[in-house]
């Protein structure tokens, strides 16, 4: 492994960094400062969905760069309308608000739900993850995210995931919204059961509450559909997106239904940089790639191939408790902690990340080939077997 020389840093130590220096990236590979090349099974934590250095995304951003990259949202931007139209055409929503990240998107969704319903209670789920702003941190059902920051924003109730009876007990006429991930990412790659998801949607509708689906990690093709809620045929009131939307360029969005329009009128919400032309150029090019004929179908097929490999090659190894996920979002739950496996995989030239303490999480670029998927799974099999 590349050794990074210990030097005084001017950065807050908020990240437990690896001993790898990023030099460059292309396709499904990352090259370190010492020249070592890694096969990338993390894609910037589910971000670089159409591959590092995608030429179409680069060309779109470069073209916009020469025209201008900021003018403020007091102007009309044709490219904002183009991206919004792509998102609404291919989702359950009708209107879009652009921001810069997944946390900002979820924060906006919480504000919109409370303002529209004139209620404050929001149901969330244990082991969920929705961001690190005060609102989204409060929406996140993990104590470790809350620790040390004082009282959380009031109004959030945390329920066991996939437990419809718990939702039924807590849902009432004071509930503004339910926020959930179709596959819990940071919480251990835990998929929602179709009956649970449909039940939650039905309960929300019966009580006049909104259904917010956090697609920050699962969206933009990650599971083989543009949005993961499509697998369950849901119709959410609000969908949040970020990560893969700009293929690495910071951009987030909330997609909401027409009935929510009046709650987000002039002056109700805003963002200085949200929807800036460079982000929109990256988002449009990324969406056009993902929505290209056959791309999502091919992603779904590669996801099925990945899971068949994992179940056959890894699932039978003593110490492996479960293989979970959907599409190209997989979790390998181990009896032992995941961190030592992840460091050992780095030595073998494969990058992946944990989801919680005991789950190895795989989030490769959607452009990864079957041969590369096989290469990665073989390395995982060898490391866990050892």
C-alpha cells in the first residue's frame, strides 16, 4: 500500500483517510500518486455512475465553461429547464428544485413537506442516513450521527425498517411525511420489502402525509432503474437525488408533485449555487448517458450477474452472513468487522467501502464490464477466504 508521509495538515480531521493519494481516474480505475492502479468498486461512494472522466460529461462541462458558469437564479437558464424536464419526464414528479448535494436535497424535502402539510411530525427509520445538516441529521436514525451536537431538531420518530406495523402505530393526522431509502445504504445495504413500501405509501395517503423517497444513493441508474422506487411501482410525493446526478460534479435536486407548487413560492427557499450552469451541463450529459437506449437494461443485467457471482463465490464462505442489495449496489455482511477486509483488498488493487461496521459495500461505476466485476469478486473471495 502507498505510504503517505505524515505532515502537518490545515484540514479538520473529519475523515479517516486511507494511505492512498488520489492522482487521476479514468473509466473504472483510479491511479494513486505512486502509480498503483486500483479497480474502483466504490465510484466515489455511488457518485461516478457513468465512469471516471466520461468524455460526454467532460465535453458538456467544457462547452458551458466557455459560456459562463454563474449568473444567479434571478436569470432564466435554458439548461435548468432541460434537466428538470428530463427528471420529471422519467419520474413521478412534476417540478424540480436544484441544489448542491444530497443533504441539501433532503433538507429542502423536509422543509417542503412541513410547509405544504402545515404539520411537523416526520417518520424516519433506524439505520437510515439522510445527511449531516441539522435537519437531515435529525432525520437520520443513527445515534452515532447525533452524538455531541446537542438537541436534535424536534419532530422526528425513528421506526424499525421493514416493520409496517410500527409505521401504522405512529402514523396519525399530525404526520407531515415519511422519509425512507428504497435500499438503506449507510445502514448496511438493506432493501425495503415491496409489501412494506406499498404499505407505507398507502398509510401516508390515508393520513394526508407525504412520501419522501431519498434516492441520493440509489438513484440515477444504480439499481437498474433511473430511480429505485420504480422497482416497487411507487408514486412518491417527493424524490431527492444527488450523488450520481452530475457524475461527480456537485449537484442535487428534489422532484415534487404539482400539488406542492404553492408551498415553494418566491422567497420560500433558495440556493446561491443550486442549478448553476456547470452543474446543469454535467447533469444533462449524465442523464442522457443513463437514459440512452439499453443502458439501464444492461445495468440491471450486470447487477444480476454481480449477485449471482457473489452468492456463488462469496456467499458460501464461512464467516459471510448475507449478500444483500439491488443492481450494482451490493452489501456483503460478515461475522468479522469489514475494515480489515477493505484494507486487504486495497493491497490487491480493489477499492470498496464499508456500510456500518460489518458490511463490505460495493458501488462500482455502472459502466464496469462483467470481466471487471468478476475480477473484483475473485479478489473479495480470496481476501475473505484468507
